[in-house]
């Protein structure tokens, strides 16, 4: 059966992609952030996964206010990126995984989740930035990617408990899939940040560190927070914690932390980096 070997929590700030395009990784502003990915990539390269499942949120490239599914699963053989206006260079096409993605969809529907199925979709920086952080040379053609999108832009949004349960069902689906594929799941976005309004620039490192602690040892503790709580504590875009919760839900074994760091502020955001080992 397919095996989930670990999970990764990562920021997906557009400015990260711009910094990589411009070769700014070793400048004073960016050095600590990019150095945090060195031990993470060491583990990732040693594992050499066959499949990446990436939880992200679409910021308007394909899913704007006129159509915003709560959960959406990509089932395409290939995914393209496009210019979103953030100044990031579009990346080469991303190779999809069709058989496992359809297995996930079938298992979700069988177990009372109703995702939107996307057989053709462009992926935005929510997916491409974390992907290129793992493959800075953009040499990701050998890995297959399953994009899974969670609504974090328009109310009503899923509760943390629902995203966690969503991830749990996806984890069970992956590990019931025939084959010996090694799978890594990524939860992207966050952590605390707000991009507009009177509270723009809010960062709550105390709450971010609590989330990073509990997501290892007691993820269900975090499900007690309502979305209103999250917005109050972590800012309007702090709800991107949903992707981290879905990632954590996928990990069906004994979970230990392999590495973590929090760099703040990066582009008015608390950028969390975390590796979870699924034993």
C-alpha cells in the first residue's frame, strides 16, 4: 500500500517566489527564512517521495468569489501556473497523479465528503511557492502532485475540525491505495497574518508557536477554536491554518517532529516551517 512518510507545514507568501526569482535568498532580509529550509530539504531529498499531496488555497487565479468550493481535488495529468500579478515568474507545468487522486475522490464521497472535482485547473502561488521551496532548481518533473484546495477567502469557510477530519479521510484513502508509493503531504499558508484593514500586519508568535506545538502532540486541541477565534488571534488570513490541519489529519501513524522554525515577520507574515515524521 502507499505510505505517507511525513508532512510539511510551509508558508506560501508570494514574495518568497519573487525573492527566489531575483536570487535574494542570501540577503539579510531573507537569509534566516531560506536557511530554515536546508534541513527540511535534506530530509525531503533523502525520502525522495513519489507523490506530493499539497493542501493550498486559491487566491483568485481559478476560484474567485463567483465560484468558491469549500474543498476541491485536482485529478488532472498536468497543472499549469499563470501570472497572478504578484511579480512571480510562472513555473513549468506540474505533473499530476490521476489514479490516486480519483481514489481519494471516491473515498471522500463514500465517506460523506463532497469535494469539487477539478479535471482541469491552473494552480496559484499557494501551491507553486511551497513546491519550488522543495525543488529550488524547479527539477520536480519526477514527482507527481495532487493539489487539494480549501476555501480560506470567502465565508462560510470550513472549521478547523472539518479540515482536520477531511485530512484524516484523505490519509486513510492514501494508505488504502495499492502500490508502494512514498507520499509526502504539505499544508501551506499562514501562520498569523492580516493583509488589510485596521489590523493589517498583525502577528501573534505566541499563538503560532502554540499551534506548531499542538499540531504535533494534540491536533484536536486546536479544533476548539472557531474561525472567529482564529481571526481574532491570528488575523484575517490566519484561517490558512486549515491547510496545516488537513495535512496533520493525513498522518495516520505515530507523529513526531523532525524540525521546526518560525521566522517573523516575512512580508507581514509569521512564516512557519515544520516537518512531521509519520512513523
